[in-house]
C-alpha cells in the first residue's frame, strides 16, 4: 500500500528539495504539497494523509497550532503522523508537542526516510496479516501459459511468490492462481484466485543481464468461497504455530 505524504512549506524550492529526498529512499511514497497550513488542512480532509512533513521556525505560531491539532487535540485533525524539520537551536521548543518526529536540519535523505518510517510503519498499513508457510506453491495461469512458483508469503488479500522468469507472461494482464499448501502432510488447494500483478523484483540475472529468477506480488481480485475456506483453515494453523513460538 502506498503512503500518502504531504509536504508543507511556503517555499516551492524547499518543497521540491524535501520531495526529492523522500523519493530517493521511500519507494512507496505518493507526494502532495501545500504552501500553508490552511491548504494542508484542506488536503488532509479531502484526501487523507499517512505522514505530514514540514519545516518549522519558533515564530510560526500557525504551524505549532497545526502540529498540536494533528496530535488528536482537535476533532477536525485527529492523529496525523508528523515529521518536522527543525534547526538545532529551536528543537527544544518543539519537544512540548508530543508525538512529532523531529529531524534536525541539515539532515540526510536517509535520516528523513528513517523518521518517516518511525512515524508511519508501512507494515501497520497492511489490511491483512501475511503468513509464510513451508512448501507452499502456486500455479499461475494466463491463457495457455502455466508456471509453478514458490510462495514466499500469502494473506487473505494477495501473495508474493518466486519463480523462474516467465518470458511469455504479460504483466499488465490478470492471472488465475491456485495455491497448494502442505499442511502437516495433507495437501490443500485454494483454487480460482483471480489476481493482478502489483510488483516484480529481480532476484537473479542471466549473463546478458536479463531476468533469470524473479519475485512477483499479486493482489486477489476475487476469492471464491472454496478458496476462502482453505485460506482460513491454513491461517488458523499458522497462527497456532506462531503462538507456540511465543509461549
């Protein structure tokens, strides 16, 4: 899931610099910009916001009011994760605003990315929990093409799998997926998972640098009732195993 990141600063140049720093290290960032906090409040209300990034000077009273409101002190703007870039000599004045991630200026792109991840952990945005189950495979079908992949992890909403590069697959088109689980020696198949590609990562390359082995991410467009029942059963088993490790 992409993270919507709103950058607030009256300077167009500063907003561009911050946006470039974010995009250098945060691959899932979808960036919007506001020149003042009234515009920022409107954008948050209309489109939502996972993280707000702003610069701050102690003379900016409106910004401080916005930061305080964003921490749940106003019903209009509850709980917006915030990253605030602040000069070293003004950092103490911002500490009274609980929950704000401070980044001292000047800062690196890596330090800014770390602050963004602390303010909004992408794992917590997932709508469904992921599980990794040994010896799970997936059959991917697209027209006459069929390939087998090793499942890295799976949730009720999608999966990540690894396979040799399928040269005849069209990654812009949907696929039909059947997932085969080995549940303590019992083979269970979740069939008919109509799916769409969401991403690809090259794991290994051929000598000519073309993809040799890849990881593909899918989300499930449709989960038939039979498949949903199998997934639910498998996930209960996985939860029980996790609880055993936590005991």
